[in-house]
C-alpha cells in the first residue's frame, strides 16, 4: 500500500508561519532531514535558497539554513527570487538542491518550503516521504534541540545568482519585443525583484502594479488570484496597453488580460502556445497535457487543430510527469502554470510564459484577443468547501451519490470534478454544464453533501 505524505502536499510543505510544521524548531529539523538526504549522495553538498517577500520568509530561510549547516551542507542565498529562478539555479549552477521559501498565492500569514533536486525538478513523492519520516523521527528523539541553537542572523550569498536567471530568461527571447506596452501586476511578491530588469533589458515598455512589497501585502487583492485587477486597469487605460500580465506570489504562474480588459487564463495560453509550437514543429507528438480542471472547450479547440489533449492530476508536478510519459513539450494548468519542455525549463515559470505569449503576439502580428478567439468556453463553476479532514470521497456514500447523480444528469454534456486541494484544507467542486442554472444546481447538491459530512 502506498503511504500518504503528511507534510508534503502537491507543492512542498505549506502552512501558517509559526505553526507546525513551520515553527522555528521544526524548520531546523526539515533542514537537517533534507541535509542528511543530500550528504548521503554527496559529502560536500551545496544548496541554494531563495524566498518571496513575506515577512516570515527570512527567518524560515535562516532556520532551514541552520539545519542544513548542522549536517555539513554549504548554503548560498539568492535572496528574493521566483520559484522557477531557484529551479534554474539548481541545475545551471550545479547545486545539489534548490529550496524556495514561499506559499505561492496564499495569504502573507502562510508560508512554505519547496524543494528542487539538482536537475531542477521537484522531488518525487517517494523522496519527500523519506524526508518526512526522518523529520518525525527527529521530533520524537532528543538528538538535536533546535530551540537551544542560535538563530541564523544572515545567509551567505552570491549577489549574481538572481542576475544569472534574468540573463537566461532574456537570452531565451528571439524576437524584438520593444513595440509592446504591458501592464504588469507583480502581486507584491517575488516578481518585483526580477521583472524591472528583465523587461528593461528586452526593451518592453512595462507599467508595474503592486510592486511595493511590505511583508504583509503579497497577493492582497492582486496577483494571479485576482486577474481582474490588471484587466480592469488595462480596460480603464483606454488602449494604452497591448496586454496585461499578472503573476502569483512566487511567479511560477501567469495570467493575462487582452487589450480590451478581458482575462485570458491558462487554458487560452495552452491553446495559443500549442498552435504556435505546432506551426514551428516544436509540439512533440502533437500532444498537450492539461489537468482535470481544464475546460472542455480547450479539449475541443485543440482537437480541431489535430492536437491530442491528455489530462493529469492537478499540480504542475503531475502535469510534468504526464508530459514525460507522453513525450510532450507543452503542458499546464488553467490557473496559469505552463510548462515548456522545448527548451531548458523544468517547472512552471510565469516570467517565461509571459515572454512566450509576447513573442507569439509579435511574430503573428495578432492581438491577444484574436489569438485566443477560437476557445469557446463551456460554463464552469468552482466551489470551495472548508473541511475538517480529507477523507477519500469514495468512502463517503452521500458525496458519491451526489456525484453519480450529477454525472447521470449531464450524460457527457459536461463534467464533474471533485477533489481536495493539495495545499489547503479545502474540497474543490468543479462543474461544467451547458447552462448556468444546471451548473449551479448540481454544484449546490454536491457542496451540500460535502458540508454535511465534512464541513467545518
């Protein structure tokens, strides 16, 4: 039987900063467990650490460094940097691992620890489980008392690490982007450290929004959970911008606005990039990997282009695994995680995605709205339900009955996806149907069943 991970979710370890598993003591133990994992393979292991702009990110990085250093691991800091920036540095600078302190799109009170291996990929589930086991073993023993140790005052670092990532991104662009005018929502997060230099080096005329982080305003009414913010700004600017781009807190995903102020999500980005890659002969096996949450409209639009769409579990880690199995060079999520495997990228990268979309606009001479025009979206609703615990839905008869009744009613003319969030104690209910009334009624039925059985 496969063991379930208790600390690692779909995107690393995540929780409220200061509460387990992200206390000052437990983060040291996480560092020690990761360090032991690394030194078993290399006695002179090196790790690069980066962080987002939350006020807790620095002390978590310090304590993680303390744990790593206690078992002989050398640690360098890249400072404030995006998650894909650390993935790039891990593989390009030959670190044994890269670690990001971030809770992505979550509120500032949360934080997390994401780990990349030396090849720039997120750790496989089995390796995360092994690290977890050691963490719990340390918690039960008295071998090491992190509370008695002095907290790290500062991380040693190399100031050129972040610049190396920005230089790599700029070098991936083969098109002159200087004609574009872009509104950029940096979410008061990690993108604020890289976007100004990157866009300036490419001649992009960028107007920055939400680019003054104060430790507590990351993702606050901005960023990828609020793409309507940059869309509204673009619409009100009356044709001053060709597009808007919005990142989440660690900039591993991007969403867009067209010049008219309409939100362009990850499904539309997959469609327009798939078409472009197909035309250039870069779409391996004529295949795109999406997730269970991607709209049926994307699947139909790709089919019209002769492109096969596969669905993976939610999480760019699982999208990547399916891409590798299928030999695909493009995959992603409706939420804006897009993975390009026709180059060196190993994870979803919001900055790279923005550059790719802008390149397609310039090469084609088309607006973003026209590039996404053939995506006819089925009405879709996503409801979140706060739950006490994550019991498999198959073990809850009332929820199973509600799901089966919904599927029978839709009869292939819509979809039902019910799953747990990998990063929060939420159940997510996604319904696609031909009418809004039907969609709302079916969603209400399933949500009620979940609340009755598992609701807080």
